[in-house]
C-alpha cells in the first residue's frame, strides 16, 4: 500500500514527531511504500521518502505555506491513503488535497482541538476516519461534535528501556547523589503541562519534613515563572531546571529518579507517562490525556487532582515507601512495554483495511 504521513517529523522532538516517525518506521518495515510530507527540517530515518515544505519565517505564513505545499505534495504523490498527524495544519492540508481525490484520515493529538475547534472540525469533515490518541481526548472531540472512529494510543520502542542498568549505576553516570529523593517532570515548560505547580509541591514537602529535589527536563516560556515562584517560596535549591535533553539521556533520567510527577492541565496523550513507566518508575499524574489508559490508580501509580496539597501528599507517601514504589514501578514497566510501535502500525492497517474495503 502507498501511504503518506503528513505532519511534524524526525529529527524534531515532541509527542507528535515521535508518534509520526515511529509509525512511519513500522509501516516501512511491514513492506509499505511510505512517503512523509513534513516541514523543511524533516529527514528520512528508515529509508522512507520525505517531501519537505519551504522554510518560510514570516509570522503567520509558516502554517499556511505548509498546508498549501503539503496539499500539492499529496496530490502529486497520489497515495492510497494519507495519514494526517495533528488536525490543524496537517489535517487541513489533507482536507485540501481531498478535493483532488486524495483520501485521508486525521489523527488528533490534543492541542490541535484546544487551539482551534473550528479548524479541527474542518479537517475532520471529509476524513475517511478520525483517530484520537487517547480515550480522554476522544471524549472531548465527541463533545465538540467530531465523531471519533478509533482510539490509537502511541507505543514505545522497548530497546533503550530494556538496556537500562540499575538505578544506582545510572545515578553515578549522571552525577546524581545516590542518597537523594528525586522527582522528575518532563515536557515543554508551557501552561498546558502545568509545571508551575512544582515549586508549590516542593515547598509543601519541605514543610512536611520530606527532603526531595525536583528535576525538570524541558524549555519554554514558563521557565522564568517557575524560577520566580521557587525563589519566593524558598525552594530554589530544590528545583533543578535541566533544559533540553536528548531522548537517550532523558531515558536515563527516567530510570535514575524515584518517581515522575506529571501535573498537566491539558494533554492529548502524555507519552512521558509511558516512557517513565517503561523505565520502572511510578507516576503521579492528573487525569488528562492517556493517563487513565496507562495508570491504574494505586496499582502502578496515582491519578490525582491538580492540587498542590494533594499532589504533595502523594509524592511524600511514595517517597517514604520504598517497597511500594518499587512494586508500582515493576507493575508499570510491564504495562508500558506491552504496547510497541508495531502495535500502533497494525492498528492503523486494520483501520485502513475497513476504510478501503
């Protein structure tokens, strides 16, 4: 089958990029003819062909240029199906191409619906199928009048997680004190991810007499707010902002810490939850994105209200219970590693089989 994938791609990083890149790789390995339609930076990773849009740096024109150029690329390629990843931009590009005979599906990743419900509905209006990456997001799409055909969550590449050495060795490699209690958060420092609550949680733990450090991997506009709040609450020495890290190093941090704190306000899926669990690290998260699809509350982690006091209580409880933390980590690891990117690709192919029959 000739399949086109449209959207952000390798070597750029982010949830949509990872999803699209690994989906492409599995489709290639299954023998399909894959072309990727993406931005100017995109590069082939698996031997797939890549069509890149021009690099337009004028504010407001980058997205428009990508949509129109991608639509023309799809028409020229004439795939059996285009898989648009991210409704606004990629989905609209496929919608435009559909008027010239290109069939497509559109996959919602979360912020697309939040940013523009109107463009989301347009992108969905001519799609052969609408896909959501989590049941939580599917509910919000249905509430917005967009009928969801299938929920296809992301997967994981087990190899880097299965190769991880014991926690003590990873801490030594990263220069982390083996005696410290460490809490990790990973993601862009933006409003939706909710990391501005971390200094409050750190301050409450200090009041409770729990000595812990909070590591944040990621960059974004909330960095200054997080630093200012940490200063004001007297926990600046407890908050360690690590900036961007390559995936290979982030995997080591997942293994090195005691738990992952993911206090998101809004999340389409939450790949970091699965990644932390795959490293054997329990998760405390809010009930957004794919959290409920991954975390069994009280079994392999906790789903908690986004409230600093309640989150601090959960963090303190887990940090003070080593055996429980280890048991939760092992249960979470088994669940996280049970779904690979091959499963994701097969889910798409089953859906396409129904759509094209």
